[in-house]
């Protein structure tokens, strides 16, 4: 099992694309009369590309049916029904012809027995269990005619790129009270009568919900009414405020308006109880929902704001309503032909000259990056590409500013290529906030936030070990705006200004982050550029960067060294030089958890690694990441070596 990097949001998305088989038959459309069997087409499912999920996918099932020929009304047969491991790649096949693709996230029941689309129609979920994590989408009658021709249902123009948007099977409702308690007849006439709101309930909530959208039969019954006490949160006399938060409702596609989902709001005026009834559904705002039906539709957020009391019952509450989408998970589907590449984001805000900003990708081949003419890597831009494994089919690409590209707003458009496919990526290199005033005169190391030893050593623009040695932060490492612990503008988020930033600031002669040598650093001002001993005393500006990432206490060697015996393992690390050794069980466990983050590499491709606990050799695996259950049988086998040494 390979160690996979997951996006820092902790969220696991899906990329599904169709790849054309290298056969001459597929170069031509299927015989219009239909054949017994269409041409096989491989399907690769790669749950790696981060597209901004709002919920974690713990399980992902893909079900495919196909006619396997060019007859649209022929029965579709099951081609594939697989529960996809979100940490692995998966490959199956479909056929040229008419295809139905079903994608289910966090399936509510075991769907491995599904053999036909009708089986999916019978799947119902108990609404009381609030299946808010279940996601579903179907793409029906997709015609794959040839490798370059895909047709959506009912469309006459072919496409090369499709998209499934996974949606929640539930809906959300929120109710916001913000109004005067006085009853205003007709909305304008003061009555002097005030209503005390007491409770709210939701009626006609279906007992179950289908995986596939379908009309709800009222004979199946409804849940008990969902009740809420209305407690005034306003401190203003004769004003009532209360917010329900998010209330999850099952989809309710009604067959009879007598059973539409409704709100009942109760209140008293002069000791008389009044009940106000408001229906819930798409017709609350037909402009938003594009519907005049009172359906409660999955993946929608129904928002009611109660604004006035205009009478004594039924619908005599003045309310504004909105119907908005909840959230979706995009599932791109591609027939890439000679190449394929997709990005989790087409734009990166490159904020830092110290740390890379990344976006995820999946591709059909190794990624090549073409920068605009005149843009070079080093002083203008830095780039880093990390693949998830040896196949080089997915990974992440990162950029950071060069010191020349600071102090101004710049946008570059890079072209990422994989095979014959390409995609554009916009890099936003905007100027950053600068401290409101010059900081006092001091030496270069102090201004950088380093200990005094940095004045006689080449240390670079960011040296984690030197920052760690500082018990009390100094200079720009101590600077902050607002709250000290703020993750965006707090302590640690700022750095010394560059030459370009000092020249753009219009200030006097100031320290710059760039070094000339071990003992000299640059100075710059509006009309000055030079260098001097780091131990000299000059003022400085601090510039907003990004907070340094958490780093492990140790670094790891660059590559896997495979097929090493227990006698050879310690020697591999010794041969690397001073300080290198086999990792402890605690360190292997840390690497298995945080590979690709916290300053650790991501290219761990083996199933098992040597480690050493005191004088005992251990073997770390995915099921046993700290090697605590190592057996003699394991020790007598060969495993992979990665060595570690202290970062600081």
C-alpha cells in the first residue's frame, strides 16, 4: 500500500474519466444497426483531485450500465459496480454505446447487490437518521460514439468533457425571526396589540427518502411534527429575534398539495393563541428555484426571514424567502485521447516568497510547465512539482514569488501540459501589506528574527532551525497587526522587505531580506541600492507573508532504497553521513500520518519500511505504522529504507 497525500482541507474528491482504447475499430462510429457488443473503453477512477469538498467522502461507489451498442432503447446491462477505495486508483471498463453512470458518496446501505437501475429505485433511507452525508448523482444516456464523440442525452453537439455534480440527498431549512411584536393590520395599520411568539413546528416531513429522486406517496406516512421553542434573543423592547440554525429535511416531491411540508408558528395576543402557517418548498421563491411547485428538493437551502405580523392567523406573517443551492462536488468525466490533465483550481494566489502555494492535479502523463516568455525560475518565480506515486498520474504543483516580483501587482499565466493535453493556470503575484511605519535601527539578523550568528553566516530568507533557536522572537518575526495569534496577520506571518519592496515604498535606506554573502546584506531605498556588513545598524520594514507551516523535528532522505535485508538496513543510513539513522517507531508513525505535509516528502512508494527502536529492528507498515507488532518472520524479509536525522 502506498502512502497518499490528502489535501489539507482533509477532504477526498473524485476524478472519473474515460480513456479510449487503442483500437482501430474505435476510430469509427458504431454501425447504426447496432452490434452484439460495442468496443471496450477503459475507465480510470482517481479519487485524488481536490475540488473544494464541504464534506468528507468515506465511501464512494460507481455503478455503470451500458447498451453496449448504438441502440438507445436496448436494455442496459450492468458493466461495473464497485466501491472505490478513496486512497487508491481503480480501473474498470465500459462500452461504446449508451451509458448510465451513477455515483454515490457515503452509501446509506450496501449497494453491492445492485444489478439494474430499477434496483436503485427501491433504495430508501430512514429520514429520522438524517442522512446528511449521503451524496448522489446520475448521468443518463451518455452516448460514446467514438473516441472523439460523446453526446449528452438529447444533445446533437458532441463534447469531450462531461461533469457530474454530486449532491446531498437532503435539503436544509433555516428560519430567521427579526420583527416588531406589534400586529400591523395589512402591514400598515398599527393595532397596539403585541404577539408573544411561543413555538414553531414543521409538519408533513416524509418518513423516508429515495436515493433516486421520486414522488413521495402520502400513504407511506409522515414523521411526528418537529417542534421548536421560540425564545426571544432581542434586548430591544417589543422586538423579537430568533434563529433556527440549519434544519435538515428529507426531499419531499409532492403528489398532492394537501400534504406539502409546512411551518406552523404559534403565538399569543391578549391570551388568545394564533397559528400562522407557511408552506416550505421551491415555490417560496420561484425566481430562485425556477419552479412553482411546493417540492422540497434535495441539495437546496430554504431560507425564511419573518419580518412583520400583518394579522391574526394562517399566512398573515410577512416573510422574505430565498431558495439557494446547498453544495455540490464536481466530478469531471473526460475522454482524453492522447493526453489529459485537470486542476483543482485554475488560479493560485501566490502570497509568499518563503513557502509554496499548491494546487492539485491529475494527468495522463508527466506534467511539463511552460511559463510566459521572459519569465524565469529563480528571482522571478520558484516552482515545485510533487507526484503522489511512481505512476506520475496525480500530485500537486506549487509556486512561490521570486524576490524581484514583489512590491507590484503581477499576473502570470502558466501552461501545464500532459501528453497532448494542456490547461492554463493563472498565478496572482499581488503586492503585500507593509508595516505602517519603519521599525527602529538594528542589525540584519535581529531585523530578520534570527539569532546573532546569522550576521556571519549565509542563512537564506527562511531558516526554520534559526527561528527555532530564538526563545524570544525579534524583528519581523515578532511583528504583528491585530491579534498576536491571528493566523493571517499575527506573529510569524511577517518577513523583512525585499529590495523591490523597499524601492517601491519610498522610504530611506533600509535593510533587505536578500543576502550578499555570509557577512553582508543588501540595503535599498527609493533611489538607493547597495550592501553593507550585517552587523551595521539600519531601520527596516516588515511585509505580510504567510505563517510558516508546522514542521517535523526530523528530515527524511529523498528516495526509497528497496529490497534491503535486516543486516544491511542500518549500514544504508550510516553511509549517508553524520546524523543519519533509521527512524524510530514514533517517527515512522508520524511519517505515515503526515507524508506530503509538515516538511516531509510525499514519495513513499513501498509497503514496508525498516526502523529501529533502541537496539531492535522494526518494520513499519500501513496496518502497523509504528512497527510495534513486528514479527521475526517480517525481520527475515527484505524491506525499504528511508533514513532520518534531526532537522535542527
